[in-house]
């Protein structure tokens, strides 16, 4: 029964060794990243970038400004999405929708870096390159897997329009809460504050919650095994990152941080 359900929801896995391996690696690496976040071993960017610790350990890191680092993180994946419109021919509607939402996702990120977020620090170039590589390869792989799926008949259960609705809800909610975060700081101010407004009164990472909704939408549009694997990995990673973020706020602000504010899901976690 379960196998039959998956057969009506997902295209058959492509006969591509590369896509198969990437499906496994993407899910496992992101899941492991989320687990490491809960153990205090963070990706070194944003509030978890600890320059003092780097100096103490005498680690020689090449540093870049946070804005330039984040542009490096998002721009190549955006260009991959943009280029895909011309690289691939005979695009069906689902394929066009997938490329479009991925391109919009990373264009939004680039525009937020340029015009919304306020930066005052630095980040390790190695971290920027690592995240950039992950986004770029996963975007290209998801598009390629979708291209291969076009050889199959349309699925019995078509979720692409449900996916568009979820994607719009996710990207709008994510932007709204990013906007709230950006307004917490004046230019050049490095002090962190407890965010309020929107869903921040219930969870400390509503922007991650909406990003998860966004990628569930992408999976519904794609309905491929790779998209599902990547989305599951993203859920696990952002769950771990949310948990670590809540612990960080508790440690920094103590009783000022409301104990009822959850990490990711209102009233639950």
C-alpha cells in the first residue's frame, strides 16, 4: 500500500547514478548538519560565528564581509536557475514551474542581501564556499532530476498547484519575518535583540518554518525523489538550527527570553 502511494506521488527514480548518489548525500549531509547544530558544532555564520574562538584556536581563516559572503552563497544558485531556461529544451509546465520557483527563491535571497539585511561583521570564506557549493549543486541536481522525469507519464496525483500555493505562503512568510529581523538593527549596530512581532512571539525561528513550507512546496511541484530527499534534509537541518538558535537566545538573554517561545513550531517545538 505504501509503495503504491509513493508510485502515485513520485516519479520513478531516474536511471542516473549521479542523481541517486546526490539524493542520498543531500539528505544525509543536511540531516547530519542539523544534528551537529544541536550539539553546538555550528556552521560559522550569523550569530554563531565566533571570531574569538577562531583566534584562541589560532585558526587562520580567510575572512570576507558578511554581505559579500552571503552574495557568494546565493548568486551562483540563482544563475544556475536562470541559465536552465535556455540550457534545456522541450520544457513541460511542471519543469518550467520548478525552474521558476528555484530561480525566484535565490533571486529573493540576493535582493534581501542587497536591500533588506543589515550586516556589520565578517564570515569565513570557507563557510561561504561550502554553503554556496551545496546550494548550487543541489539546485542543479534538482533541475536535472526534473528534466529526466519528463520521460514518464503524468502522475495520478498531481501536486504542482498545491506546491505553488505552499511556495507562495513560504516565501512571503519568510520575507516578512526577515524584514522584522532587519528592523531590529540600525546600520552599524552589532547588538542582538529579541525579535517581536509576527510569529516571533511564538517561535524564535519563524523564518525557518516558512522556508520549510517553501521547500515542501518545491517538492510538491517537482514530485521527484531527489526533491523529496533534499526537502527532508532541509527540514532536519533547519530543525537543528532552530533548536540551537533558541538555546543561544536563552543563554544570552536568560529570563528576558520568554520560556514559552518555541524553536520552530508554535506550541510544539
